[in-house]
C-alpha cells in the first residue's frame, strides 16, 4: 500500500504515517518498493511487511510504534477507548437479544479470559472484575493512558454489542502487582438502546 492508502485506512495524517514507516523500515519489518507508474510525475512508493520478519518481535515493535503515535494525541485516552470499543464489538460473536446482568457478566468474563486477562469476580454485581494479568503489561507501564484506554473501550464495546444493562465505569490499573480492577455500573436500559436515543 502507498502512504495515502495507509493513512486513510488507519486515520492518521500521511506525514505521521511516513515517520512511522521509516521506523519500521529501519527495524527491518517493512520494505519499500517503487510503485508502477500511473499518470504524470514520479512513481510513488509502496510498503509491505517483510515476509521473513520474526512474528513476535514484529508485533512488539509495531505495537510500540502505534502506541507511541496514539500517545502524542491531546485526547489519547478518548481515541484509545474508541479504538478499544470497536475491538470489543468484534469480540461479541452473536449478540441476539439484549442480555441480563448475569449473562452480560458471564459473557464479558469469557471475552476477557479469551483475551488473556485471567479475570475473576465474586458473586456480587457491584464487585469489580479483577484482571489478574495484563497481556500488554510492559507496554502499559510506559503508556498507561493508551493501553488502559483500549482495554476500557474493549469492555464497553463488548457490553454495548450485547445490549447489556451494564457499563464499565472505570478501569483502575495496577492496584496490586499485575492486577487491575474494572468497576461496573448498572445502567437503566440496555446500552445499545441508550446509544440509540436521540440527543436532546
């Protein structure tokens, strides 16, 4: 893909994309090639992931590059939460009819477990969900606003996709070694319905 295609697909300015592509090229994760000529002017460049790049290392570098870029935004928390919400919605395999509070908690616990957070919760609805492992802990400690924002959005997006009568009030990071708390609140109507209400 070219710079403008990449910029359009991820919602960043082309100059920011060029800067981050240079980091990826220098890290050996991306290669650049001259695009076939199309019309007047010099042909542009296309960028592609290096097929022989180590997968784990590649993802670590790419994650850090993207988190660094998001962290520069003056509203990094809101942008990260919005991205996380889109992610959370994709993790709800089939929403169906709105779910009860207990069903919503069960589904959310399952989603968080599948994502590697090792969640735990007591029977009381008002008790926070304990996230006993952060899959991105090393990155989160350097970029708390962005990474925790994504995780907060993930939970909110999943609950909204379920039409749950619950929302996540806040995410409290690292209250103990490796443990974060997701504080829930009961809403008066399913979140999808609340989102659909017209603004007054």
